[in-house]
DNA sequence: ATGAATGCAAAAACTTTGCATGACG
DNA sequence: CGTCATGCAAAGTTTTTGCATTCAT
C-alpha cells in the first residue's frame, strides 16, 4: 500500500484515483506552490482524465484536512502547498513569480511580542515579502 | 477648491466626479478597509450614478498613483486602504474581524535584511497577524 | 476641440455547484 | 450495495475590457 493511501486514510478521506494522483503531484513538485490550474495541467500531461472541478474539490478537502495550505498571494488565483509540518514564510520574486521559503526566529518572536503588547494571543500569521533581483 | 482636487492633481489625475467622490469615501470611512463593492454601494447610497467598472478603474489608478494600497487579505476580493503616508502592518482579531494597525521597526529592518541575504531588494511586503483576545 | 474618462454590457479569470454516472469500502 | 466521489456543464464571483458617449481642460 502506497504512502498516499495511508495519508488519505489518516485524513479520513476515501482513497480515490484523483486524490492519490493529486497528492502525489503535490509531493513530487519542486516549486512547492501549485495553483489548481497547475495541478490540473500536470494531471492531463500524466494522461489522467480528471476534471478541473475535481481538482478544486480535492484541494479544498485537503486544506480542510490539514494536508495542504492555501495561499492567496497577489494576482487572482490561490496556490496550494503541501503541509510538511515546518513553518515558514514566503518571498515572491516579482519578476519571475517564483516563491522562496524562509524562516526567521527573530521575526517569529517579535510577532508574538506585538500581539502580547496589544493583549492578544497570536493564532496565525501571514508574511510575504515581494522582492526584485538586486540591480548592480 | 476642495482637498480632493489637490490630491488628484498632485497624482496627475484629471479631476472628475467619480474620482472625487471615491476619494472622499475612502477618506471618510472609519473601517479604513473597503472593497470595490463597498465603495460602489456607498456611491449608490449617496445617490451618485457611477458604474462598478469605474470604481475598479479608479481604485486601480489610485493604487498606481500611490494614493491607495490594495490588500489581498483572506480569499476572494481585494480591499483598498487610503495611503496616509504612514506604513503599518495589520492585526486581525479573529473573533470580531476588526483590524488593528501597528508598526514595528525591528520587523521592518529584519525584512530588508532577509531580502538582502537572498540577493534581492525588498519592494513591498505584507504582514498580517491573526490574533485572539487573551484568555485570563 | 481633443484626448481622456465614463457607463454599460460583454468577456475574462477563477472557483463553486447541480446532477447523472461511476467507483470505493 | 449504499454511499460518496467524479465529470461535465452551467452558474457564481470578482475583476477587466470594448466601444460609443460624455466630460475636463
């Protein structure tokens, strides 16, 4: 029994071909950040006959199940990222659109401090840096 | 000559009724964060006959001119905020939905450092803390 | 006068939904 | 087998665009 099957069952999801394939694509992809359209195209290229609507439905289910995180970067569409348990923030290259992940403990700590100072507990946060390659 | 006219001229924008009205709505609003739809409704309520397409066009122009900042908070629609010259980040109270603004120089500085370390210039950034009132 | 801005409707882009068919457990 | 998932197409949302008309300078 493949890895995906276990993950799906653990998430309480019936093991179906679209779900296994989509999970597999998310695990294999190197960019780590795929739009629904990206996943759909990957399926078509792999010769799988899966509808775009199913891709959206499955990704949303994965999000609910905590397998995947949905990001709303700039421009219209959402991108999905497999949740590997490690927290990180994102840097988006405005020229290429590519996404770089990073972590910074100091920033994490400061965020907690700021929430505290206002009498709140920090539940979640979202930090995206929009950057451009340095001109020299 | 009203305040709005000056701001529009300074931004290099022709002074038209829709632009003046929209700017005025953004200046008057207390929530500080309006969607295009919100602005459109406010115009209709004020008896102004302005099309939704124009609202989008004007808000986009305002953004380009630096009068307004566009935020892509959660999913779906964008919200626009009048740029009052002060940079700040946002804290969203998850229970009430209210938005608190804050600034932190250390975080600002760290963001620049992180971009630098990756060979980038920091163009813009987006930081939202999702918080909940402390239980005591 | 002349070029830009507007309103309307139509189109685009992204995402969700209804329904009949097919697959999982 | 009963139920849930799927595919397709149709509808929903949010935002953009084409074009004739109106408006600002």
